[in-house]
């Protein structure tokens, strides 16, 4: 090995301080677990201790000096665990040392990643073999890109809607030049509220559909309807970024001008350049949305443990948090546990999210894809068996709701029958309510759902 690998960046003192603080103040784990992974600890003993803390956290067990000691003693990988733990708890002077120590470990680990990439690139260049230069360069770029990506962002990834809409508003300018109901949380779609009597606290609601049915649009409409009553909402998007979410919210609110009949801002116009009058109307919508208490986390590849830590922090900051929406289940990163099947891992994630709903005392709406089996049937209305890895999802969910649009599969017939845009909201399971189907109309261009009377008049 050359001198590059002999000078490994490390900060043993920072590692000790972090572990000492977590052992003495286990409630601080929420601030650390989504920002540090075991590989951030260079010392193998420290890495093992942190892994033990993470295992206890993921298992929902009690994190304490005694629990950590018992785990380490049983593992027999560390000599004198009691003496080592005492040394860790004496390694810091104040809890305020936690944040700078986290930053130090992240910086050291990032430097180690860069050094590993440099070493691999050196080996490629020296031992090029039959590879041509372009292949070596492509591999080198890939290595550097991977080494410079932060797998865990150091900053708080929770963003207020004000911050998100500020970015959306800047883009717009550049292109131009309730209080919770007693019976449950109303989402202000009367037909849905009548079926559910409101979303119940501690419930996990699965909202599932095939792509393009409008599940994300419906969830975001619910989010805005709840937030308009000054009830804080948390959105965790594992697919769309914050600006996409912000633009969707703005577009759905712009629909009201079309609904009034005298004015319209189309989706394509919003995405290009608005007239003076249109810009004035859009400004009014932005000003109204700025006040909504919506928090957005747009990070791909989150695990349930990371989501739990982030949700707990939001709940601490907003004790009256009323709703959490997660988009969507199949993009959640599972915790690898031996040879367990994907179906069991998905079921475990669903169970943990239901536990989180109970812990935070809020309903969680979890979006989910359906499998392709739907497409092979003549009647394509979803059924429980269409849930991907459905067994455990159905078991742990308090409610399962499917979306179905007949006009997606039979557009010409829908135009003739006047059912274009009609969406069936199928309540396939409710622990605390009836099953059945209600109908909404989906205006896809505006990602907007509207309720309607039985006679078909738009409400």
C-alpha cells in the first residue's frame, strides 16, 4: 500500500464523544440515526458499539447503558465492555459537543471515500489491461461521483412549504421574464369523509392503485385540505422532489379559476410564460399557500428507521401534527435481515409504519403500487390480491383503499357514457368502518379531485 492508504482520516475523539452522549442520553439517538451509519466510525470497537445502539433502536427496544452492556457482553467481541463503556461516558464535557462531533465524523468518512476512489482509479490506470482509455475514464468518473455523493445529508431535510413554494415562485417569475373534526380527521371530500367518518388517529391507511390512476394527486389534495384548517401535515416523498410537489399543489389550486368559468391558467401555460392577468392570479394562489403548515421531506431510499427519526423530530416541533403521507411503499429501503423474503420485509415495514402511527398519534396514509396482475383480467378493478406482496400489507393495514379509472382502460366508452375522469374510490378494508365505493372526478391536467352529487353535477 502507498502512503495514501496509510494516512486514513479519522477522529477517534469525536467517535468517543458521540457514543458517550448516546449512551448517557439515549433520547439523542433520533438526532443521529439518520445522519450516521456504522461505517462513519473508523475504529472497529466504536463501530460495533454504534451498530449495537442502531440494532436496539430498530428493534424498538430500550436503549440504555444496561441494554448496551448486555448486548456487548453476549457478543464477546469486545474485551472488558464495562470499562470501555465507562470510558465513553466520560469522554465528553457537554451534550453540545454532539453536533460538531457528528460533522467531524461525516467529514472524515467522506475523505476516506475519496481516498478509496483515488486508490481504485490509480489501480485502474496502472493495471489497465485490455481496457481502452474511454472505459477507464468512464469508470473513474463513476467512482468519483459515487465517492462525492452524501448517502446521508447532514442538514435537516425537512422543508417548510414556504421554502418549497419560494423555489416554485422563483421559477414562475423566471419563466415570465380546519381544525380536526371530533370524529376523525376530515379530508374535505364529503363522500370519503362519509365513508370513513374521518381518518382516525393511530391508523395506517393504504392508498393503492396502478400508475396514472391519481393516487399521489388525491393524497396531495387531502394534504392541502387538511392544512387549510391550520393542521400541520408531513409529506415524505420518496419519488417526486420538493418542487414537483410544490408545482402540483399550485396547479390544483389554480383549478378554481377554471371552475369559476371566467378565467383559466392551464398546466402548459403555468409551465411556460403567463400573461399579466394570469401572473396576478398565480401570485394570489402562492400568497394563500405560503401560510399552510406543510412539511416536506423529499429523499429517496429512506428506511423506516430513518423515516421514524424524521417524523419524531417533526412531531416534537409540531405537537399538533395531524397527518403523515408517505409516497410510496415500494420505494422504502428495507433493512436487510439475512435471507428473509421480500414479502416478509415489506410486511415488516408496513407493521413498523403502523406502529409509528400509534406512537405519534396520527393517521398515516401510505401510498402503494399494485402488481401487474390487474392488467391481465377483464375486470381491472383492484382486489386485495393485487397489492404487491399483499399478505402482510392487508394484515397490518387499518384501511385499504383502491383507485380505479374506467376511462384509463376504455377512453372512448367513457366519453360516450359521460364517465370521463370519474374515479372509483374503493374501500376494500376498514377496521373501523364499512367497505364500499364512492366516486370522485379527477381533472388530470390540474391534478385535482372534486366531489360530485349523485346526479353527476360537479360540486
